[in-house]
C-alpha cells in the first residue's frame, strides 16, 4: 500500500511539473514559408485577397471539400467562417484586417476556445517573378481557458511542423494556379 501511495504521489508530481512547465514555456509562435512564383504580384494578390478564390488553392479545402463555408462581405472586413468534422480543418473564422494591394494582406483567425492568430501574405517583386511569404503569428495562451494554456504552449512548439506543411502545400497550389 505504501508503494502504491508513493507511485501515485510521484505520478501526480510529474503531472504537476509538466503542467507548471507549460506555463513557463514561451507562448509566442511564428510560422513562415515562402515561394518564388513566376507571376506578377497583381495576379497572385487577386487569388488571396478574396476568400471566394481560396477554395481553388487552399490546402484545407483539399483536406475537406465538404466543409461548411460562409463568406460575407468583400475587401477589408471580408469574413470567412468554416466548420468541418475533419480535425485538421476544424472550425473557426478568418477576417481580412489589412489590405495593401498588390503587396500585403493580413487576416485575423479566431478558433474559438482554441485561441486566435494573425496570418499575413507579403508579395515582393523579384524581376518578373514574385516572392510570396505566408506567415502566422499567435500567442498560444491568448483567448484560451486558463487550464488549457499549458497544453497550448506545448502545441505551440509543434506549430511550425504542423502548419508549415500546410503553408507549403498552399503556396505550391497558389503557384500552380498563378502560373497557369
């Protein structure tokens, strides 16, 4: 019985240590991918500045073509809300918060109790081509229930590998579409 109590105490101590460490980890996350696309910024910007066009290149549209999607408005303030049973797609909303045609677009993503993030596209002419940089910035604790924050900071450590691959796929799709 004493051994069982010691093992239980040790287990609880380890769990508390892991949770406590989650509160000490950095909460800021930055993911960034880029691609040189053989098309002018105006052509690429037309594909990213209207959520109606995202279905043709978005990596998440490929993951769940049956996801529920609602798009409202246009230009600055345009909003897209989605819902999917696929955990890689999930549900949330995205709103255009800054537009500077044809070189910059910023959106705010809201994943409800899973937090929020800001994504941006920077388009820079390089000769006849365009360097497209797609980035994501998030505070993994912001907007997340207190007891879920340590888990989110651990997930933040994996964000580059999780979202980065989707960004690479999306940029490859965007390249194919823009160069055709």
